[in-house]
C-alpha cells in the first residue's frame, strides 16, 4: 500500500497541500464539477441538508490524513467521473456519473479517511476444479503448468498464463466423454474449449462440454455466469443450455448470466448475432448492445438495449452498477468474496451507481459504499451485516 506523501502531486491527491479543495489538482473546475453533482441532483428525496452533508464528507475524506488507493484508468469512463464515483457512490442523484461527457485531467489516485473494520476479506482469484470424463478431479489453481491429461486425441493443458486449454485431435473415439470446469465462490477461470472458443467463468459457476466437438452443433451447459468469444463455424452452431433456456450462435462475443439466486437469466450480445429461446416463448434474435432477459417466475422473455461495458465489467476486473439496489450489488459481492449476507433495517428504495475494483479487499469496497451515508456494514468472520 502506497502512502500519499510518496507520490508526485501529478499522480495523486495530497491532503496536506490544499485544505480548501482537491489538493494536487491545479484546475479548480474539478472540485466545482463534483460539487455540482451533489448540489444539482434531480432527486427530490435527497434534501438540501443531506446534499450539503454529503459534499462536506467528500471534502473531509479527501483532506484527512489517509492511505492512498490507486485505481486503474480505463477508457470506458471519463477520468473525472472515475474520481467522483470512487470518492462517493452517489445515491439516487438522478445523474449517472459514468456517462458524463466532461473529461478534465485528474490524478490516478484518491485519498480518503480509512475506516477500520475488525475483520477483512480478500477478493477472489483464479480458482477452479476440472472434472474429467472418468470422474477424477484436478484443482486447476494448484496444478502445474503443462499437460494435465489426455483423453482420446484431446490434450488438456494448463498454459503459461494459467488458462485451461483443450487441443482437439482427429480421433472419433469416446465422443460422448464430457468434462466440467467448476469455479467456487470466490473463484474465476478462463478456458479454451476444443474448438478454440474462449470462455471466462465467473464465481460460483460451472461449464460442461465434450472433449471434442463433432456432428452438426457444439453444445455446452452452463450454470452461473460466463463470457464467451465463440470460434466461427457456420456449419456447427454453438449452443449454451442453462435452466431450460438455449442460446444459439455461429460466432460471436456474448455474456450469459444464469445464477439460481438471480431473478432472471440474461444474455447480452457484444458482437455478431445470437438467438435466445425457451419452451414458453418464440425465439428472440439479439443485435449487438441488446440483452435478452428471461424470468422463470413469470415466463416472460424481454429484450432491451444495455451498456455492454457495464455488463462485462466483471470480466475486465471491476464492478460497474447503475441504479441498482443494495441487495442486487451484494449478491455479486457475496459470490466473489465468498461471504454470507445479513440484512437489518429498511434498505428499500435506495439505489446506487458507481464503479469499484474487483481486486480490492472487501473493506475497501464497503468503505466507498458507506460514504453515501445511506448504508453501513459490519464484518464478522465471513458474514457481512448490511444496515441503513
């Protein structure tokens, strides 16, 4: 962990230099822009005194002696918006910081007053279990790099960068042999399937697939969430089956989410074309930027346009959420940090928007949420209590 006094003023915010504003920033417009977000909210529920208190907290947290937290720059967001969203996840302000077109220069780091939790929990990492056709298991995060197993003519290897890779041979023996990769809570893993398709598994997910794709189609079965970059093959459509829903593609990039604790199964298309169907509805054909959502509770299949960068942010190493309830956010956090959630008090009617690194300890994430003053947390062992 780096401390603010070790940084050049151009690389961070330094509390000792400017007690009246954002130290380390020569352009006072940045301070005015952030303050404007607080003051010009369109949400009538956020009273003036609340806005003033929120702005005062931002200034206090910036100027208090504290550790410096670095955030990687990404082209998805205007740089001043990253700072604003990192300083405080503005609650129900009627403005989504992540889409603001204004982009003045800001430092790469922010400082804030560090709240100390009695317990802390590390983020997840690359962990998965490979189950071979004969039932034997290989813990991929513990396995050595190189050849792991050979089934028929298919070689199964762990690459130098830690991916699981299948090299499909020409043999047609034992075509029905199936393998499965399972990530635990707090795990993720990248796989190169026998046809060259790349799949990224999120936490608490599983992907079942044959050791060789033959015949007229390529079929895999998914639980949880995965991002796919499908190898093109017009003669063999690629199909993902999950909980009664089927997604069919020829060659494309898309994200699929099918967790048992989520209210809907969602398919989001980045490029190419996919068709999503189930037994109750007519198939829907998605265009890039669209998301199909199927609700098992009422059988509805809906299509809408979404921000694809937000949807696949987990695969890029961070969380982006827009106008989400705290329970929706905490479901993602629960899977990635492998923690149980407990809710106390009334948390209804409050929504949050922001961007948070996926690789910070859980305390870093919770502290940023607490800056809104609308939610608070306690950590005890692997249980997080969420309170107003």
